[in-house]
C-alpha cells in the first residue's frame, strides 16, 4: 500500500508543480501585456500632446501674422522656438510671395529654379515648357513642352491638364518630372501667391538665386498667404509636424484666417528622429 500511495503523492506533486509553472507563465504574460499596453497608452498620450501642440502652433502663427509687420515674427523662414504646454515647438513662417508660383511664373524663372536644383539645362528646358503646356488652356505645344500626344507616346493614361495647377503635388504628373527633381524644388513652389515674380526678401536661397538677374520679376509687396511649418516634440521622444498654408482674412468679422492646404513637410526643424531617438507621432 505504501508504494501506490507514494506513487500517487508523486503524481500529485508533479501536477501541482505543472499548475504552478503554468500559472507563472500566465501571470508573466499578463504582466508583460499590461506593461506593453501601459506604454502604448502613454505613447498615445504623448503623441496627442505633440499633435495638438502643432495645431496650436499654427493657430499661434496665424495670430502673430495679424500683428503689424514691425512686431510680428519674420516671414522669411526664420525659426522661432517656444513652449506650448509640455511640448517644445519650432515654427517657421514664409510669405508665399517668396516662392515660385506654378501657375504664374514665366519659363525663365521656372528654368532657373530647376537649374538651381542641379537639373541639367536640357532637362530644365523640357520641364519648364512642359509646365507651361500643363497649365495653359490650349493644345499648342511649346518648343520643348508636352501636350496630349506626348503623354500618350510616353504610355501615360492622361494628357496635359490645360488648366491651372491645383496643388504643388500635381507637378509630379507633368511629363519628365522625377521624384528626385520634385523633392529638390517642392519647398520652393506654391500655387497661392498669384504672382509671376517673387519677393526675394522672403525667398529661400534657392529661389533668390533663381530670381537673380531677373529684376523685372522681383516684387516688393507682401501677400496675405503664408506657409507655416510647425514641429513639436514632447518628452524628448515624440515628434509631430505639419505644414499649413494659410490666408489671413482678418477683418474683425468671422474667422480671421483660412487654411488653404495642410500637408506633412519633408524637411525637419528639429533633429532627425533616427539621430536622437525621437519617435514619430503616428496619428
């Protein structure tokens, strides 16, 4: 009788040990899951703080642009740094008259801008004329341009728009445009200035160089549309950013500004995330 009892006790002991081990595994997994979810909630909270700080920064920039020019922030792309709540924020504002308007710039200014982006002269000629053919309302092909037949020959399912550019991103559809060239000139372009020339006082070095020697295209008047690049970081780890093009409509009645465009910028005002451990606010 003793042997069977010892055998049964051994089985019971082993069963208890297995149950304890199983419960330990379950508890460990549950603890890890709780820690993971806690971190996720904390990161979501930080991401929301960063996002709202960026939106507040755009509103703050719009408010600042309503001040007299003598006391408001520069509109030449200079960076302003401040705190909004727990977020560290940087803001850069540029008057869009300091950019090249895709719908109004003449061929020479478009060509010069492409040359400043280190595009070879022949390609610059082709692209500048293709831009003109895209935006004009006729079917007459410029010397180096592209109309519907050229797009068909290139195997594209569309032709020249024959209408103004709706956005800068639309430039990517123009025959001959590449991702590399577009990235190089994107920040220098606008569709909101309504000017054939540029205000070099508000221009980036790239645009100022493109307009050099073209005094007839230099304008001095400021506009009411501005590009606001805002970027926020929270807890030194979460980054959120936005680029808003706004039109100041302040008249004492109604909303004081209008958002014309909201996009994610390609450039950064703070250091790159992979350089200092920042995480992107994915909302």
